[in-house]
């Protein structure tokens, strides 16, 4: 499974294994990553799961 690292504004890292095909937001919500609420269910309407992707 792919490993996704979430880093909050304070620099705290949260590593989550995600099933292939799941969204970054869904993986965070299902694994209770703090600060990722996904209030709109992934419709890009609320900005509660705003992320920057670092290659």
C-alpha cells in the first residue's frame, strides 16, 4: 500500500498507509489525521482538507 505523509503547520508528521485508488482526503479522514476534516466529502467546496503536494 502507498504511504502518505501529512505534515501539519507545526511540522508534526502523520504517516498513513492508503489503499490504491483512495483519495488523499479520504485516507486522512479514515485515519483521523488532525486538521483534515473533509467537511464537504471531497467536493472541493470547503477547504478543510487543503494540501500542498511536494514531489
